[in-house]
C-alpha cells in the first residue's frame, strides 16, 4: 500500500534524489544562488596578484677605486612589500666573506623625481675574488611605482663602498 500525501525531508513527493518519485536531479534556484555566492566570495577574498615588470634588469656601476662593472638586479613583489637582489662584478671580495655579513642599501629613483631605498644584511658566502652578491634587500612600494637603480652602498668588514649608476637600467625601470 502506498501512502497518499507522503512528506519526505525535501517536501512532498519524494526524497530529492534522482530516481525517486518526485526527484528532479537539478539544483533549485536557491541552491544555485548559494553556490554562486560562495564562488563570488572566494574570488573577492583571494589576494590580488601582483607582479613587478621586468623582474630582472642590468645596470652599470662605478665604485671608485674599488672598481666598476655591471650589476644584475632581480625584483619580487608581494603586495606593498618588495625585494631586490643584487649581483655585481663592480666589486669583488678581497678575502672570503661570511654569509649575512654585508650591509647594503640600494637607492633607486622613484617615479622620476623621488627616491626609494631597499636595505638588508643578507648575502651568500662570497669567496676571495668573487663578485659581491647581496639581497634580498627589503623595500616598500605602491601600485604603479617606477623604480630605477641609482646607487648601491655596501659595508663589508667596516669598509663602506658606494657605487653610482653610470647607465640607465635595462630593459627599463621596475614597475610595481
């Protein structure tokens, strides 16, 4: 015997599952709207992707009596935080230099008229005669900032060396 007016968990006429009496197998309008809102919320909550372009550039430096040469700058960005790592043939280590013992300040021209500085004391171990590498150097940026290398100051074993840019940064400024 079949009950008339059967009420299940999902209303009259069935259980809400396909293959049963009254089941449609489709999401109702309310369910579809709920799924859509969850997806929209996930997109809104996701952090905006940020990227610096170019991520690698070269520049020439003159470091006075310590030498001159080119430097490779590698930039990364995470929101308003940015880092730049520097490797340069303009300065070579006269002796072995321990990791994390070079204090560095990279000064960049910001948007053509202002300046920005990136600082840090992070470097790999550098063998005697090896090129000086430093970074990541930390700085703060805003969306649309255009930064181009201007000078690099490194302090190694208490000796300060300042290198001034002698060329434009190629392929161009970092744009955040």
